[in-house]
C-alpha cells in the first residue's frame, strides 16, 4: 500500500490575462512536477475557501491581483486563520501580501526604497520631481497606477493611494528566494519592456540589498521576489517585496537553473508540511 502523501490545494488563476506573461504555463509546469511528491488539485482563488477543508495545506501561486476578488480573498484568509489551515506562503507576510503600506514604513526607517508617502501633508518629504507615481495602497500588477505632473499630485494624494517621485531608472532587476535562500536574479534591460527578462549576475552588494528585505519580512517558509530599480546614482531601490503570489519567470531560465529552483521549492514544501 502506498504511503499517504500530503494533499495540497494549489490556488491559481490559469486564465488571468497577465501582460507579457503566461501564468498558466508556469503553473502547469510546476504542478506537473510537484505531483511527483504531492497529491495536488488546482482551483481558482474564488473557490479556495470552500474547498480547503479537504486538503492538508494550501499553496497560493499565480492567483492574480487580490483586487480582482477581494471578497473571496478575505474569506479565504479568515477561514484559513480560524481553522489553522497551513498556507504557503504563510499569511503573515509583511510585504505586498498586506498591501503596499510597508513602503511607508521602510521609507520612514530610511531603508533603500523608492521614497513613498501616503498623506498630502507629507508630500514635502519627497524629493522634488517633475512627475510622480500614484498607486493604490492595495494595488498589484500596476492596477490603478498613474504617472501625474507635479502640479496635479496634491489634488489626488491621500485616501487609499501612495505617492512616489517618478525615477528615471536604468533598469529593473528581480531577486528570487525560496525560504531565505537566494535562487536566481533576472533583469529587464529595457525599462519600457518590464517582462522581457534575461539572467542577471548579482554582485555581493546586490545580494546584501535583497537579503535585507527578506530578513525584514521574517517569513520562515515560502517564495519571495524582491523587485528593485537601478537609480541614476547607481544605487538599488526597492520597488516592491512580492510575498503573496510572485510570478517566477521560469521561462527565462535555462534547464539547469529551472531544475535547481524546482528542487529548492520541493524541499521547502516538504519542510513546511513536516512542521504542521
């Protein structure tokens, strides 16, 4: 008789129309390989709360921006918390999982992040700029993001939006971690083509930068992506810390790097499930 294997509910929106990415391809690949180690079933994020009781754990992957199903996500979190259902990534993340308010905290703490304020009275704390980025505090995947002239920003600041100076950066770079272990980095050489990514060899300083935010987040398990931009002075600044459902851009990796990531993810899930 086969030894019982963990039963995992894998949450994904295979039909989400991501710009420049195919969520479905990534999750089809991951689940095809994870089935070698786990009993898996896939579901849409709107169905997770109703289905989770039949599984040992829930894995949240490419489930799309929460704003598209906020009511269902809130119900999922409430039920998982009430029942103690293990969720990977754990629901204690301090990054995008909790909204983008952490950008305010990191700015106040003087961390290397794009300066961010949330109140009209604090606009004077930002560096002077000709344009500003205004984004929803609960946004994701650039939903609701606007670039506005300096003369208009005070009229729309406050409420549920955050304001940042528009930075003419050289490129964006993303660092991918499983648990607290660095896996790979990718960068977009052309700022206007965010998801045309190529492998990036980080310097020791780059890795120190990224690890600083992973340590700040204190998640013992899970996949995290640290997104940064290279500012005009050469420094890296945090754009976002994605700790809910970071897209992994596995198609930008060669076979060896992709297999190494899969091995790290499998080992992480095993450790996570053993602690439950």
